[in-house]
């Protein structure tokens, strides 16, 4: 059985009863494979699985981080803006009263 490693990248934020989603990876037969917490290959909405055959000198954790970014981008869409940067800024009321 392959050892499962964790990549600390949040794919979906926790909300309500949903606990969120993080991605893990395994290195098996010289290949990095993104998996869910149960060891099943992670995939995007089209069914594409994310893996990479390691070459000499490759760092599996760096490869897994890049694959995770690719998966997150596929799940959110290629033109999705970063969350939290396009909305209004809510200042505390005490800050507005000082003006």
C-alpha cells in the first residue's frame, strides 16, 4: 500500500455541515497521484485525474502542489477571480465615525 501525503491546499472552504475539502497525494510506482482522504484518485468535473510521472530529481511535494493548483483551477474555472478580492470592504463603524 502506498503512503499518503498531505498537500495543504484548500479546495473547498468549510460551510454549514460541509467540512471542506483538502487534497492529498500518493507516490506509487514513480508517479505522484492526487487522491482524496480515502485514497481514491481525485478528479475534476470532467473526470480528469491528476497525476505526474516523476523524473530524476523531481520533488514529489512540489509536483503535488502544482497538480493541486491545476485541479483547483479546473474546479473553479480558468477565469475565476480570486475569492475575497472583488467585494466591498466592510470597515468597522467606529472607523467611519472618526472622519
